[in-house]
C-alpha cells in the first residue's frame, strides 16, 4: 500500500515542495492547507506522504475521516480525531472539559455551544503541540457531521501561531465549509503526459502497447485510474474499458473496484460491506457484525484477501479503505436485502451507542416503524442537549418518514423546520414546511408554521403589509404554557420594524401585541420589542425602565444583550454599553459564539457613540471575525462599517472608504436595506472628521431622505448633529435649521442623553453671534462626561468662534483643551484642525505622537489590554477563543512593538490619560 501511494506521487514535485515548506516552518508557526481535486487525483497519496514525513520528524499525528453513516451524528468526526488525546481532557478548564464531555455524550448537562467545544479541542491539540509539533489530517470532508465541520473550521483559522500542520482533503464539487477562512489551497491537477506514462509503466510494466495507449486515453492523467484500470483488463471490466462511449471516470473506477470485490470470498465481502456501511466502526465491531451476517465466526484473517487485492489496509484497530471509491463501489452494488442484514447486524453490535444503533435500525427500514421513530425523536432531543441541532433536525425528518400517523408526522416536521430556520438553512426548512402543510396540525402549530415561513424572508421585511401580517400571527401565539413563543416571534417582527419601513399602524399593532402579554414591564424581551417596534413613541418609557436596572454581570447574558440592544435602539448608548459589556462577558463564559458576535457588534457601535475607541475597535474587529465564522454575513458587514467609522475618525480615510465600498457592494444587490444607512453614515462621518462638509452633507442627508435606498430614520438620528454642522458649514442654512428642528423634537420625545448631548452641540452652530456664547457656555456646563467626542468638538467650535470674533487670547484655552481632548481620543483630523486653530491663535503645539494604539493590530491591542489587567494567558485565551499558546505568541511579538520586555510594563504603556478640559 505504501509503495502504491509513493508511485502515485509521480510528477508531484510542486505539491511535495509545498509540503516541505509547511514542515520546515514549524518553529512556532503552523499552517492549514486545503488539498482539492477530482476523485483519484492523488489527495490520499499526498496525505499519506505527509504522514510519512511527520513520523520521520517525530511529530504526533491525529486524523479523522468523514463517513456517510456518521454525517448526521454530532461530533462523530471530532471524537475520532481526539480519541488518542482523551486522557488529557481532565487538564482543560472546567467549562471546556464539561462542554467536550457533554458533546461526546459522556455526561449530561446544558447544551454546550459548538464553539466552546471548539475551544476545548483547540486547547487540547495546542497543548500536545507544545510538547512536539503536530499533524492533523482530515479526509473525506464532505461526509463529516456539521458539528465537527464547525469545530474544524474554528481550529483551522487558529493554528498559525502553534507548531501544527492542518491538512484537509476535499473532493471537487463539494463545499469545504472553509471558503471564507482564507486558507491556503493546493489544487491537484491531472498528470502531464510524461508523468502519466511513467506511473503507468511503473505499475504495469508488461502492458501491451495497444492496451497501454487505451489506458492512457481513458485515464486522462488521473493517477488512480492509471494504477487501477490496468488491473481491470484482467476482469469482467475489460469490455467496459474498450467501450466507444466510456462511462465517467469515477463510475468506471467504481465498477473496477466492484469487479475486484465480486471475486472475493463471501466472508470477506460481508466484512467489507459492514465496514462500508459504518466506516467509524472499530475492527472488533466489524468482525462481530460480519459474524452475525454470516451466522458463523468471522476473523481478521478473512480480511486478508481484500488487503491483498489492494482494497483495504488493516491494523489492530480498524480496516481502512484505500480510497472512498472502494467504499462507494461496495455499498452501491450490494443487494438491498444484503445491506439490510448488514445494518441490522451493526445495530446489534453498537447497541451501547444509541445514536449509531438507531440510525442503522432506521437505515434497514422500508416502511413505518413507530418504535424506531420514537427512538429517533429521543435521539434528536439528546442531540439538541449536546449542541448538535443539525443532527437533531435530520433525526426528526427521518422519524417523520417512519411514523404512519399524520399528526405525529406534522409535529415532527414542524419541529425540524424550526431547527432548520434557526440554523439558517431556509431551503431545508421550507421543504419540511411544504410537506407539513398538508398534514394534520393543531391551530398553534399551523400558526407557528405560517409565521416561520413568512418570517424567513428577511429581505422583504421592509414591506409594511408583511410586517403587519407577521404581527397578527405573532399575537395569536400565546399558549397555555405561557407567552414565551409569542414573545420570541414578536422579537422577530419588532426587529423587522426597526430594519424596515412599516406604517405607524403596524408599529402600534406590534406594541399592542406585546403589551397584552402577561410579562413584567421590565422584561428584557418586552423592552426590546418596544424599542425596536417604535423607538420614538416608546423611547422615553424604555429609557426609564432600563435606568432602573443594573447590568449585573452574573445575570443571563441573553437578557443583558436584549436590554443593551433595546437601549441602543432608543439612542441611550450610555445605558446600553454597560449591559452589552456584561452580555459579552457572559456569552464568552458560556461559549455562545454566534450571539457573542452580535453582542460585540452592538458593543462596538455603542462605544463609537461614546468615543471609546480602545473598546470599539477590538470589539468590532473580533465581531467581524466571529460573525464570518458563524455565517452571519450581515453582522460581519455591520462590524466592518464600525471599523470604517473609527478609521475615518482617526484620519485613515483610505481604509474607511474601502470598507464602506466593500459593504455597499455586498448590500446593493439586496435592494433597500437598513445597513445601507450605515454605509452612508460611515462615509459622512469620515468627511465631517476631515472637515469636508459638503461631501459629508451629501452622504448623511441620504439617510433621512425617504426616497433614498439608504433611508433609515433611526440611524439618521445618529447623524442629525453632524448634518446641522455640515449643512451650516456648506451654506445650506435652511436645511440645517430643519435638521435642528428634527433633533429638538426627537430629544424632547425620548429624553435620551445622547440626543440631548448632540442637541447641545448643534444649537450654537446656527445661533446669531449675540447668543452663540451663551449657548456654548451652557453646553459646556452641561454634563458631557459620557460624550467626550462631542465635548471635544464643541470646544473646537467655541475656540474657533472666539478667534473669528477677534478674541484671540480667549480662544486659546478652549482650543488647547480641544486639541488635547481630540488628540487623546485619536480623532486625527479634528485634532489636527484644533492644532492649526491653536497655532493661528499664536500658541504652538506638537503634532500627535503615535501611541500604542497605532503600533498594534486590533487583536494585539485587545490581548495587551487584557494582559495589562492581570489576566493569565489561559484566561485571555478563553475570552478570545484562542489557545493560551497563541496568546503567549502574540504577547511575545507585541512587546518589541511597545518597547517593553515584560507584561508588568503593559499597564503603563497602554494608559491614555484624558486631560482635564475647560469647564
């Protein structure tokens, strides 16, 4: 077998050089390589060569391979990968240890988030790699279960700082689940003519010239075909090889393998079939199941003919197929009755593993079976507790197929559809919905079904009619078990109200629906529904209730997130940030990766409005990465746009524009969408920060124009003060007054501190000279401690106004305070404007000296900040979903950037004092 793999590496000098490069750069660096190509192209041979080199270098090797039966079994592939290291699980931190234990079904407990399991797996392999470099091999990716794929994607993105080589082999035509991970790809092409001839001659040196030409023509440079087709010349496949209209190469190879299998002894064929139907089974299980099929003892010696025929390799633990096409050939050519007998035998053999057993029992059935359907339903509930919703949905679908009662089938399909919708797999969910609609359903289930179907198309949420219909459906969903279902549905509809353009009647309908529910007035979900459905009319009430709550870090992070989101929706960013920060911490601790990304986005935007760049930038950067890992593309764009705003404020207009342009390019094909308003806000804030007022006005006014595709009145409120300034400074005084009136009206209606602060900032810009100073002094006397960005800008405008009034000496104090404030906040363009104004007043100041924020990446800054607070590498790793060894590598690399040599110096170099300002 080893010789055969080596022979198939003819002509692969480029690919072997890539492997050499990976193994040579393991001094603290790792890498992930995606090997792609058609069936038989040599992926397995290249992986085998990687294994050989790793063993020569003294590396540890962990591997797993997808198998068709296990494609729906949660974490099956991951469990096989980590099996040799399971004795080391006890050294993991308790939350990770428990998550892995629940995921593998070893213990019970609350459903672990997939990515807490992923962090546990990452730390497990990273610790092993700390002792010796490690090779991770993943084959047959298309047959891996969804939970394992998510974990492996997480790990593959994070091996660059550890001595780990990550190899994944993927056959053409199948999604890799790593398309957006930026992994290096090595595509294997067919062999050139010289290499193909050399490989054929090495494997079949005595082949007649006419047969040699035929094999070369049929193989078309495919290495597996060049090795296998000559063997088929001596079997029943000879006729197929000479056909004038040849079959596709993969089918030809399957038939070649099937022909070889047909010549084997009966016991050997039974062993191969059992192994093909459950490739995850160990050797002892395969032998036991084959013995049941044969009704006599079958031993490992019965596998010898298959090994001699080059179909499998056998060790003490398993029988491994030489190529996936061998397994496909065996299972596809077996008669139905023979497959059923093999499944039945496997179900008995693995009875201690209820998930595998029930799938084998289900596989052998061709008609209804209520007992198996019930067992599948129970298995689905266990899968949900293990954090494997995709497996649960598949089990529920199969259970629905096996029950003969229409009402039970409908209930199972509705439950499967609900799970698929939550997973974002709308096509599968709609298929279940379509089947369930014709079955016997209760009124509640039928209403829920309709709601799921209507709510799934979020791109149509701007339709007032659709939102009204959804609100009516949601209001009907209160059950005897409580208002939880209705409240959950109303959250969906209310978010649609915030994102879309419903009529006031629809907003009133949603508000009335939630007010009818028997829940407390300060219930987090209720507050979120009110805030999203109608921020203007409900803003004062929501702010009042949230003001009476405390962001208890020990509370439910989902509830804290809802409260923070509600506060943000009504422009109470000062209230929102505390709840969102507690929510982020809680979601980290629970390992709820997807919701954490959303909370980080909200946290970053709240921090932007509060001018807390050192919090906003790392939060947005992490949110963008996590959102893409969890397939939340629009949340990732929202994070990118937050980074765009921060770049514009710092003076990095090129970066700001690139991020805004990229987001707009992805959003425009959707049509009108709330996030297009964020694009214009980012562009407008960048222009205002550089005092390009006319350009800023053109961008920002679009957000408040109902005829514009970027229209969004609630995001527009963020920009009202900027619009007043931009309009006034570009000569649009009448427009400036209109925007000021809108801001005054909104601030009066909601009483929100942000709106009051921006109103204080905007009023002096339009006042006559005789009244301006009074308004400037009143604004500076107000408490703007939560709004340092607007305070700094206010000081700049006041000093500029004083200088224009020829009160040059008086202008210096506010201009000096403005420069120090804006410089400390890293508002590059505005700080430079203040410095120039101060210079014009006769006082000089030094240009801004770059600080730590300029020398570190966002992730490095986040790690440095946490280390400065005294957190250990393991604690930082748990918070940021990185291995502790990766944290150590980051710290090692960032110390020289900061000019320090130890973590004890971090607090001093990172401290940024915000100066006292003119009161």
